[in-house]
């Protein structure tokens, strides 16, 4: 068992609180990703789990053992740092062996463990080098190797790939994924990168200003965001937001400029409860179409402001009434800047948020 | 590092001045140590000895137990350096890494303490050592020397420790070190140039010290070199060549020691290579 449990964890530096009561349960073997804007406390939370930062209040346990007062070395965790933090004066072999040496493991076992890890990570030819003689990607692998030789209860990663170029990053992302499928250790992984979060995570934790905004699978976070903040944080380009009013009986949603969008029957009951209210309407770019065809697609007049071809698809900035929304279209969609089109909005995919709190308003099955 | 030709010239001239300033007296002493007393007093002055002689060196070893003084100096300077570096490393680490309130105040106080005139400590030190019964023993010098060098050693090492990324120690602690373990396994080896610089400072301070040595440890058996060398001086005569030879004997071990350390520091420096 190596689940990680946080109970009402609080962290304050002096009198400045930076983590405000976080509750979280990470199951044994789960890959948990922390995402959130810069300064929201992702690293702080991770370092508290590692034991590198003290806990102001609350409780952290790893594998059922309360670790609040245990130093890092007694928590049986391994960590991969953003800047790798390899020991510059030790060879790659000794970097990886250090943890085992401190635990007084026999030489033969050390050589076998390091050899195995090096083979998995394809760094066996680098074992005699010093970190200064390695490329960024190789250092990254050594840092991972140092973590896996000890076979700890949990791996902690703090933006491990952020120093690599785009190509290497996606390569290493796949490696990390494979490694987790193979080793099945509990992982806590901090990142800024949505693609990493979506592809690696079993569970995503979205943080903002020291609070958890939502915990869920990548699918839940993306498709059923619990708050406007979460919705705006995921997806690239992010979700479009526009102020709206809910019409009588919940049958229509009225955007500014008197643009009326019919609400599908399945969603009317929930909308009816908010009739007449000013809300925030949200729609993802992939649910905006260049033409209005199909079930539950509302037709709106739009003017094409900007076209950005990405190759695999094309982004279009559309003016709808007084507002602007971004749509993601098939590359063959014939869009000309300045032209007027009849755009479509998938009305079985929209989100509603309360403007005061940012909380999502949704019915079951939305 | 590449410098523009003009700047390089300036650097060379500055280096030459510093080197000449340091080397001229040493060279003069070296030449004098090979001259006879007669040649020393001859007019016009000779620079390089005319007929070099080793008699001065023989006298150095025959007239006084200089090997004993050397040994005493080595023990006193070595032990005080070890003690000083050990304590200063811990202090420097604490100042740099632990979130101590009033950190800067501690640093200023350290700097202020290091400016205390030695002479003002003489009487209390003498009293203390007499009470402890340590007069004319090694500890009478080892402890004061170690303590006197601590402020400067702490400052030197603190500035080197500052440059070592925090996460290296964090990595070591996660790998299984205690905080002190991380200090010895990671910080000290990486800050080796700083640690050696501090060690050399402490060693040379102790090796050269005269006033305390004369006051606290004047008996022949525990006498250190600087005090020992004054004994070559007779009541009426001042045998310059012999004293020069004794000085050379005193300087050479330090030079060798520093050269060896320097070698190690430089090789240590180029071997590592922190993440760029
Ligand atoms: N030693 C410290 N003293 C005071 N405040 C701190 C300290 N360390 C971090 N903070 C504050 O705690 C908050 C969270 O920092 P943290 O490093 O956890 O953010 P993060 O989410 O990891 O950001 P990033 O994505 O930029 O790495 C920040 O507002 C930061 O200013
Ligand atoms: Mg961070």
C-alpha cells in the first residue's frame, strides 16, 4: 500500500498563508497530476509531501503512516527536480547508486539495480560520465534513473520536462507513461503543460491560489469542469466565455446582441431554474462550427475576424454580436477573413457558470 | 576567459606589481640565507650571493631544535585549522540555508568580531589558560587560533555555499542523507575551493602567529616556529643570514602544502561541471 493522503493541509510562510486546507486522497499506484497557474502552490504541496517543507497544519500520510514529522529520508519517496539536481561531482553511476549506498546495500545488488534502471532508460553507455558531460535529455534520464533504482513508495516530479525542447518533451512524456505502466508506483506530478496532464494523469488536481478547484479524471476535468477557472485553464485554445441571460422556461439562452440559442430538451429543466438570470455561457472551440448543420446545433450569424491555419486544423476568430469566440475547424473549411458566415454552436455541449462564484451550473449527464 | 588586448595588459601589469611586492622580500631572504655575514655587510651591496654557503642552514638545525618547533607549529596549525573549518562550515551552512531571523545581523557581527585587536584579548586569554592549566600546551594555542580564524572562514565558506543550488541538498536528503549528511556529501565537496581557501587562511594565520604564541606557549618544548626563530638572535648580535635561513625553513612547508591543495582544488573544479 502506498496511497498518499492529505488531510486539511495548511502551509503558511510567516503569517502569509499559501496553502489553505487541502484534502486529497491519491490511491496506491495512481498517477496524480497537479496543475494550476504559477504561484498557486503546486511545488509547495509537493515539497510538503516530500518532507522538504514543514506543514503548518493538517496531516499527510504515505502508505497509511503519518509522515508529518518524518524527515524526507524516512518517507520512502523519490523526487525528480525541475533542474534535475544531479550531483555534479559524482558519475552517473554514483548519482544513481547514492541512495542505495546510504542504505548500505551490498555492492552486487547496487550494480544490478543501477544496471537495470540504466537499461530501461537507455543510459547504460553513460554510466562513467559526470553530469556536466551530458545533454539536457540525458540528464533528465539520469534524474529519473536515480529515482527508480530505489523503488520507492511514491515518485514526486516537479515539472521534470520543462527544461527540454518540444520534441524531447513529448518523447520523455511517452517514456514516463510507459514507465508508470510498468512500475505502477504512486506518482505525484507537477506540470504547467496541459498535454502532459491530460495524457499522463489518472487523476488531475487543479489548484488555484492554494486551494483545490477540482479533482477528477482528465475526462471530467475537460468535459465537466466544476468552475469557470478550471474550464478556462484546460484546452488550447481555452474555452470561450460570454455573458448571457437565460430565457423564459429555460428554452433559450440569449447572448448579448439578442442572439437566441435554443436549448435542447434534455437541458431545459436545469436552465428553467435560472430563468431570467445573468450567467456566463461557455463553449469549447471544437464545439463551434463553420456551418450550422446537425442535431442540437444553433445557428448564429458571425463575421470571420482572423484565420489561423495550424495544419491539422484551423482556428478562426469569429465576431458574434458584440462578443468574439474562437472556433476550431477542419482545415478544409473555407474561411475568408472579413466574410460573413452562419456559424454553428453545439448546444448539447455548452457550459454555464454563475458569474459571482464561477461555479458551474450543470445537470446530471451534461 | 578572453580579455581585450588592452585590458589584458593592465591585468598583467597589476599582477606583476602584486607579485613583485610579495616576492621581493621573500627572494631577498632567500638570497641572504646563502650569504656569509661578511658578504652581507659588504659595500656595494650584492644581490645574488657571491660564494653561496650552506653553513647558515647547518647552524639553523644545530643552534636550536628547529625540527621540534616545526613539529609544534604543524600540530598547532593543523589542529586549529581542522577545528576551525569544521565549526565554520556548520556555521556558514546555518547562515546560508536555515531561515534564521536576523541573518544579516549575524553576518555583520561576525565581521565586527573579526576586527577585534588581538592585543585586547591577551590578558583574559592568559588568565583563562592559566586557570585551565593549559599554558605551554598545544590546546593553549589550538583553541584561540581556531576561534580567531572562524569569522573569516565562516564568511568565505558562506559565500561559496550560497552558490550551491538548494535542490542538490534536497535531492541528497530524499536519497537518504540527514541535513548534516547532505552538507558533508554534497555541499562541502562542491564548495571545495571555498573550503580549501578557508583552510589555507586559517592555516597561515596560525602558522604566522607570534604574539599569542609568545605569551601562552613560550617553553622550549611547546614553542612554535615564529617564537623559536627569535631565539637565534643573540644578546648583542643579530645573525641575519641564519635567521633568513630559518625563515626559509619556516616558509617552505606552507608553500608546499598550499601548492598541493591548489592542485587538488583546480582539478576538483574542472572535474565536476554543474548544470549550465
Ligand atoms: N520561502 C517562501 N517564503 C514565502 N513565500 C513563499 C516561499 N516559497 C514559496 N512562497 C510562495 O508560495 C506560493 C506558492 O509557491 P509555489 O512555488 O508552490 O508555486 P508553484 O505553483 O509551484 O508555481 P510555479 O508553477 O511557478 O512553479 C507563491 O505565492 C510563493 O510566492
Ligand atoms: Mg513550482
